[in-house]
C-alpha cells in the first residue's frame, strides 16, 4: 500500500470538519486590509500628505517594530505596511490547523481508528498540510482580488496576497514538524509558537538595526516573517523571495515526513516527562483539577498579553510623534482632535483588539468542557460525588478569571510603558487599565454564548463559538469600512463598549452586556443539567 493512499479522502474529511472555521479565517484575513485602504484614502487624499506621513512613519522605531519597514508612500505601500503584523496571525492559525489535524488526532485515538482502514502512513500528515497550504493560497487570492477591486495595481495586489500566503505556508510546515517531535498536542503547539515568536523577534531586531544603520540588519533574512516583508508589494516587487519560502516549506515538509517515519503512532521523538506515581493532595477538588489543566494555557496567555501591552505602550507615544513639526500633518490630525486625541484613539483601538483576543481565550477555556466530554474524561469525574454544575463551574472560573487577568496585565503594562515614555505614569496607567478592563463584559458575552452552545447543542459548540468570534472580528475591523448597516454592527457586543480613553464612560451598556452574558451562561448550564453526557 502506498504511504499516501487515502489522502484524498482525508482531505475531504478535514474540509468537512472545518467547513465553518476554515472559510471564516480565510475570508476574514483576506478582506481585513480593505479597512486600511478606505482609512488611508480618507485621511491622506493627496500624494503630498501621504509622503509626509510615510516619511514620519518610516523613521519611527515603534512602528517599525510593530509593522515592519515602510517601503513607499502609495496607498498600496501604506496598506501593506499597516498589515505587517497579519502574517504573524496567519502563521499562528496555520500552526494550530496543522497540529489539530495531526497530533491532536493521534492524542484522541482517532488516528489509529482511521489508520486501521486502507490509509497510508503519511496520508494524514499530507492531507493536513495540503488543505492548509491550499487555504493559504485561497486567502491570498481573495486578498489580491479585493485589492484590485480597490483600483490598486494588479502586480502589487498579487504580491500582497503572496506575502500572506507565504506566512501560511512556512508555519504550516513548522507545525507539521512540531507535531512529530512531541507526544502531546499542547507541547507541539507550544514548540511551534516559540518558533513563530523567535521569527518575529529576529525580524524586529533586524529591521530596527537596519533602520538605525546598525550591523544586525541581516537578522531579518533569518526570519520567514522578514522574508514576507521583503516581497515589497506595490514598491518594486521582489518575486524571487517566494523561492525561499517554497524551498523552506518543502524542506520542512520533507523533514516532517522523515520524522514521522521514525516514530510510533501516539508518541513523539522527544521523550515525554513522566508524572508522579501518586496524585498530589491538592488535586482532590474539581477546581484543583481544572487549575492543573488550565495553568499552562493561562500562563501562556498572560505572557502574550504582557508582550502586547509592552508593544502598544511603547508605540502609543510614537503615534503622536508622527505629527512632529510638519504643518501638513498637524492640519490633518487637527481634524481628528490633535495628537493627544490621536493617541487616545490608538489606545482605545488597541484595547478593543485586546478585547477580541481575550474573547478567543475565553472561548478556548470554555470549550475545554467540550474537550473533556468528547474525550470521555468528564465521565470519571462525574461518576464521583461531583455534580455537573460544580464540574462546569470549575472550568468556567478560568473562562472569566483568565481573560480578566490577561486584560489587566495588558492594561497595566501598556499604561506603565506609555506613562514612562510621557513622564506621567500616574495619569496613563489607570486610563490604560480602565480601557482594557472595560472590554470584559463583551468578552463574557462571547464566553456565555459558548456555554449556551455547549449546554444546548454540544456538537455545534466548537464551530458555533468560533464563528461568533469571527463575526465580531469582522464587524469590529471592517464593518465601518464596508459601510454595514447599524443593526449589523450592533450584533457584536464590542460595538457597545465605551471608547475610552478619550470617550465618555457609560455604565448602562456594560451592565446590559453583563446581564446578557449571565443569561446565556444560565441557559447553557440549564441545558447541561438535562442532556446526556457524553454527547459525541
């Protein structure tokens, strides 16, 4: 039997299982830059204003660290630069997708079940890689068509689509290799995400060094994220960089196949750390067990939010510094309320983005209930003196406490760094913390929605919960640019969050959102009490 026998059938299975999630992230990331096109055309209607903005932004180290180098002043170049962090997001998504359909399948035992049929040894790995690589290409094609539809040059639009697809290709292959090295999906995700973080750090250090004329600019060429930026859409496209992407993807994919052939199903090449022979006394309660299951995820999210807070806090003052002594820039931003109002708007937008990310964490923590049930680990717990609601509450504690802690960490670090930059920590720290924590009611609404789905329609809970978050992301990031009607914009709970700092704080929408979250959670828990467990 050929080692790739059955690949086509597994591809169809993956497409069936991801029929909601995959189209959502492909379309979302493909149309997201549309918002930047409309924003730049509105703010900078002529070439002179765009050139002034580009000159100031290109010399700003904070912007370079966050978005990458700016290579021109055209609308296309500005949009490419503003979308410079999106390849990192794409890399994260493709890592998770590949590991989900490889290592997670082994961890749950489904790989052995499928492997008992007429399926080649490497068919599962090939199917996961193939679907993710094709999805990345489709996303790039959607982006290219969207940019051409905005009357931007076709060559630059195709290059921008290729830039996004390139990030997806490389890190899908990174995820495939990581899945062969560890015996658990969590460890594989952690290892691959570390590689993604190192690639981003190399890009940042290299670009900042090149900007200042330092000797470390070559470090950007060690990073696949740096390669994506070197394609230079709309400003003298360097198509040959794509050869590096294809070559590295092929090498990593072949390495994943070779590593897969050297190990047994269900194991990894790196030895697993053995646990203690007897459970600790502290594991005698459902909350203690939930802490054991959630603590690694919580630590990773807290670290990530701390890094984001450092980045946003460091960049905030730079937003105002872009104005500088340029009178044309001052006239443009005077219409927005001046540099101070611009910084407040940036912080409010940044905290809104953190709120959306925190909602993803809340959903992930909530869906741990579904994972425990589907993998038949909930039954032994519920067979003891632990009731259903107590078991669910032990996990839902982290659905609420985790996002709250992450938002607090991000708000504190943002306010502290921005306050140190401006010399007024006492003013900026509470403002940034408040702007972060005000996102929590909207986060709880999405967590409550996930609980409702888990309790009432568990088979749809994973797809439905992530689909809800995707809708909110679309509404928040491109809803205004697409000129959606108000009733569509109001679907997202984040639309109703007060825009602080800078805006008026009203308690009414926050209370209403909190009540909606409680109602959704109660509905889900009521359904959990009445339905069968497990429902798989």
